[in-house]
C-alpha cells in the first residue's frame, strides 16, 4: 500500500529553522519524471511490437511492423487471391524479417513479387534447397531478397533480407483455390493467424508401427512452425489486415454474410458484389469466412468449366446428386471425441460442448454411442458403444457438462481408441466418429497415417472449433476418413452447422463413386470420396480431347445412381490447371504418408508437378532477389521473427502456462517413456512480461501529482487564514 503523501514533509536538519512543506511544483515535476521514466523503462512498446537486440546488445531496437491486404476475385467455382504483406523497418539498422503466416490448405501458390520503391522483382520457383542457397547468398551480399517456403499446406514462412533503416518493402503472393460448397451454400475462408501448435515430444521407444519412425521426432520441423506469440492482456494486437472480395457468383445472389467479421457490401450487379470489412482493418487474430447463396429456385445443378494451357485441357466439374431417401436410414454406432486441452478454453469449449450435446440429442433408440475426451490424458465414458436410452444419455450429458479445458493436445491415442472396432464385420450398422477439436497440433502426418491404417468400416467427421482451426488437419483427416469437415467459428453457428452435420450423418452416403471420361483423362481426387446430403461431387481432370462425356456412377443406399454430362457444355474458366495440379500433389503427399508409395517416388511426382505448374510445395520455394547490393559493406544485419497474435477467444495462460520474460514459442510435451499409458502434461511455457509494472508506476506518478495539488491548496488556505 502506498503511504499518504498529502501529509509527508521533508524537514531541514535540526536547528535549520521551521519545517517546510515540499514545493507543489517539485511534486508535480517528480510525478512527470516518474511517468517518463516508467515509459522508457518498458521492455517493449505498448503497441505490442517485438523488441530485438541490435549489433550493440545494450541497445534494443523495435522489430519491423507487418500489415497485410487480401484482394480476392471469385469467378464462379474458383477464387484468385493476391496477398500483399508490407514489412516496415522502424529501426535505424538493416534488418532481416521472418514471418509465419497461414493460407488456405487447398491454395495453389504460384506467384511472389518483391517490391522495393518503384522496383518490382518477380520470384522464380526453385527446388527448396536451391532457393534457400540463392536467398542466403543474396543476404550475405547485401542484396534485398525474399524467400517464401511451405511448412504445411496451410502454413508458410516469408523471409525478407536487407530491409533498410526506415524502409517499407512489399511481398506480394498470389494463389488459386476452389470455392467450397455444402448444400446450396458457397463459402470462402481466409485463415489470418497460425494458432500455436502443440508438438508431442519424441518417444524414447516406439511400439506401434514402422511408419511412426521409431525413435524419431514426430514434429521434426517444430522450430519452423513456431513463432513468438503476444499475450493479449499485455500487448495490443499487431499485424493489421484489410480484405476486399470481388464476388462474381455466376448466378443471381441471395443471402451473403460473414459470421466472423462485420461486412460492408456494395451491389455491383444481380450476380456480383464488392465486399470489404466494415471496420476497415482488423487484427490478424481469427479466420475470415464469407458465405453466399443463390436466389431461391435459381440453384444450378451442374457446374462445368474448362481451361486450355500449353495444349492441354483442364476440367473442373461440380455435380450435385439427388437427395437420398431418409427412410433408408440405418442404425448407427457413433463415437464422439471431444478435445478439452488448454487451447479449447473459453468460447471454444462452449462451442464443442454445445456441438456434442446437439449430436446426443439427435440419437434414436436404435443407435448406440460412447464419448471420449482428451487433453494430455484421455478417458472414455463407456468402453463400448451403448444404447442411446435416457439413462445413458443423461450420463453422457453430465460427463460433457463437467469438462474443463487444460493441458496439452495428445490426439493420437484418443483417435486410435475411437477407430478401434470390436465388430468390423457388422455391416448392419453404420459406424461414425464425430471428432470435435481446434486441431492445433504439429504432428498431422501421424494422425493421417493412423486414420488410413485403422479406418475399416468407420467414417470420420471432423468438426473444427474456434477462431482459427487447423484446416489442413481437419479437411485432410475427413478426406482420408471418408467423412466430411464442418467448421464452427462462433457460438452463433453451433445450432445451424451441427444441424446440417447431423442431418448428413443420418442419411445414407452416395457410395462407390466413380468418374469416367469417354475420351480418357487423369481425374482427381482418386478415389472419389463418399458424399452426404447436399454435398456435390467436385473433381478436376487433365484431358487430351475436350469432346465426349463425363459419367459419374455410385450407389444411394442399395439403389444405383448414374449421370452423364457433355464436355461441350463446359464454360471457360481460369486457374483450373493450378487446381488440378494442387489436387494431384495432395494425392501424392497422402500416398507418401500412408505408405501406399515409397517416399522417393512420391517426392519425384510432387517435384515434377510443382515445377511444371510453378507451384509452391514442401519441395519447392519461391525466391526473389534484387540484383543490386544495397546494404553497405560492414553494416551489420539484425535478424528477427515477427510476433503473432493469439487467436481470438484463446486463454493465454491455459495454453502457455507460467509467465516469464520472453514471448512463448512452442506448446510442447515433456519427453515421456513409450511404456507410459497416459502422456505427460506439457511443461509450463514462459510468457512475456511486456509492460510489466506499468500500471503501478503510472499510479505512483498520479498520486504524487495529486499530493502536490493538495499541498498547494493547503498552503494557500493557511496563508488566507493568516
């Protein structure tokens, strides 16, 4: 507690005369001095910028700032996006900035430009190691350079070397993607922040399978997918983002909305809109989602587009099968898996609980179910699925209601428990797994391999929870698991999206799907996935002859289904060759992870496709170099990683643990013996102390100022009385 400063007096030495009060002006100046000193003593600016050390370790300098602009053009079934990142060097040093950022998991990244003043340097696609060597050589020579590398299909790194003092440079990235469809709704998602990943520790001994790579690190690139994260309670948001979407739907538009951000919408035609953020720019702390629907009764049943590149024709087809007959519904065994790790705290946990309870409410007496929850431990409500009677449902509701978010995200063990099937031969019941998580892990490949190995007759439905779910994990797990992916970004979306999801689960899939081209061609994906009510078949193909027909066959329940379309009806499209190549690359990656082809064979296929179509992959990078050296000889280069925001709704302390002086970098498990049945909890990860003690210093300054004013008033009162 602070002492009362109003009555505090300084006294002269004995015999020097009467006691005199401290000068009010002195107190006011002292208060001002303390405020100034407090501000200058902060370890980082209150804006949330990262502070780095320059060549002189005693002289901290502020890291470069970053701002981002998304410009998206939607043309029917595809979207072309230009991402412009502005790196501003606010220091007096020459700087190299590194920034981890997300893009959509299905994005075909094919262009990067480095802009310095009025000079534009177009990047070249190179094998990853060669691109890195070119960048490092340019950096050492004092040339401005930029390097874009893929860490995951949805996580990328930009490195920008030799940014001059006070200088702003631009890195512009372009990519192509398809527009997602479900029912009559189209959607575009722009991930804006990489959520901190939980990275399991390397096992001492592996007892599971050869593909778990005995004794190896399950996340060998953990350092490359981890960046400093700011505590939102101590630092203002960074990395402002602006978004503009030019929507050309190809049909009369009805409802258009975003559940994640307020919008400003300009109508530019019956089938076109210009969409911007109502708030202008926003912090990069949550994904952006835009959805639109056609005017009722104007829903197209067929979308067929083609593009010719280098003498080859590429096809993109979207065909919606008829609705299945709900009367054919089979009894189900449903395994609900819910993530209650630390990153799920707050709104995410409420969303996950609500989503699971909605699923329990839709079970019928003929269904059976169980519930598994996990963090860095796991437990299962019933060892086997039990009948969905009132008593068992009440037990499940109580179990879910009592869940609290804490600990790490050890996903592999609960996934294997959910896939374990005691009656794999039973075809009288449909076996479904509903997995609710934010997917914030770094060992995705182990998850994909486990699904491939253990799927059997099960179908896996992934539900992405929170403001920044790991789309690569969620979507690809659902594809391998022959289910579907549903994203729930806000509590307001829970009712609508879970209702749609569980309606899919209750209706038979269109199974045994196959596509053939009468003139031959290379179709992707292969095999085609199962489909559920309202979901279209979306495929791409490379064909030599654009004539003939595309035929789709399958089964709805026990009834055969077949449809054919003429390729002559295809409209002209753009970017379809990139979409086809990106899908083929994803197929090769899956074949590699699941062991269907040897790693060297998969890598050869990926490299050939990437270089032919000029695409970013795990094996290729984009590099741009200014030919003229700019950094003076002998001038030091300061390197820094730019910090990320914590995803909106996340609880910093639940994710990272105890506080310390530096921004936390990694959610990591402790090293554990393979024999342990329950993974060890993650150790506490240090948190930043940016701005620590500021409030106390400001309060002290204000109290001193108040003391001076009150003393001045008292002195005047005494004089008046005299």
